[in-house]
C-alpha cells in the first residue's frame, strides 16, 4: 500500500517556508504522495444563517499553483488532488494546468476529481450547479483526449473543440484520474472512466459492497477491475491511535492500494506539529 499525507490546508498558514518544510519532511519520512483539497471561494456566513461547511474564513491554497510550488521543492513526492471540483472549472483550462504540473513535476500528478457541494462557488465561477455530475463525465473524456492528442475535435453536450490542442502535454499522454464521492453514479464513473476511486468512509460492509460495485462497473465496461486503485483516508481526529493499524489492515483486505493520512482537526498549531504526528503515524504504519 502507498501511504500519503493530506496537506493541512486549513491549518498550515501562508508562510512558504512552512509549506516547503512540510512537503520535504513528508517526502523524507517515506510518504509516497501528498493530497490537497480544492476550494476556490468560501461563503460569507453573515448573510447565510445556518451555513454549514467551509466559509470565507477558511484558508485554501489553490491546488495547481500549490503543486507547481511543491513540484519545485520535492523530487519524488506524487502530487494528488483529493478532490478537484471539476465541473466548476473550465475543462480545457484544467487540461492545460494539469498537464503543466505533470510536465514540471516529471510526471508526478494524479488528478482526483469530484463534483463538490457548494453552490456559492459555482455561482461565483459562472458555472451551473445542476447537472454537474453528468457534466463531469464528459469533462473527463475531454481531458483524456486533450492529454493524448496534439489536436482534438470534439462535439458533446457541454463542450465543443474544433481542431485544437494543448502544448505541452503530459509525456505519458495521460494523467491518472480518480473519482471521489459515494453516489452510485460516481461508482459507475470510477469503474467505467477512472483509474481509481477515493472512498471517504470506514472499512465496513458498506464500503466492501461499494468497492465491488466499482469493480463490477469496470468489468461490464470491458476493463480489468484489478487495474483500478482504491484510496481511503485515515482521519486521525476520528480514529484512535490504538485502531490505526487495524483500520488500515481492514482497508487493505478490501483492496485498498493507497491511503492518505489526515492530521487536521487535532488542534495542532504549526507545520512542525503536523510533521511530528505524521512521523508517529509512519512508525505504526510504515
């Protein structure tokens, strides 16, 4: 199993030295990848009584700019979005930005995508909140074509490209795309279109059933289910230390190929504190 660390978006602050130090420490500790969440705008709660979730007070580093920086200060750490809210972004621009990160990092980008939950962001970015799931499936098809070919002609429900392409493109002609979310449509997309699925739940019977459904969708589409990856999270604020090894072991038994460790929510005060906890986790899981 490949074990990664979740970038502590909301707690690390804005000092480039802290961000650089965290990334280099994660790499030195033996973590294989860094996962970052994505939000562009946060809602102001003064006009939204009862709002739940991230707000305008919650800090988020923009993932592609962040990864450009991390690509320059690390050498082997895979960079992974978990997840990029794809339907609120222009598809061709995502293709271009992702390809650029992949090129400048030496092929270290893995793109986790999802549809998000925040209509405030969609409105501000001039994208439709309704129908975002179906739109994301077409977006992935467009992304894959733009990465694979120097010129693309495409006519879909939401996209039209007339003999155009991005340059540079990923050296491999592709970037792995993983799907996040738990709706049945997401499981289907992961099996039919994706390289993997990002479950955000404990390793229970429901999780086992969902993994099998993803594999079933892959098989029905003529794909090899054994080539799909599965990456759950170990959120330390929710799982006691005495259960870390068991939690991971049960996910391995369900077929997990990757796992990301989330240190946010523990009341840590600095980037060094997050690194210290990740060091302790690696002693248990490494």
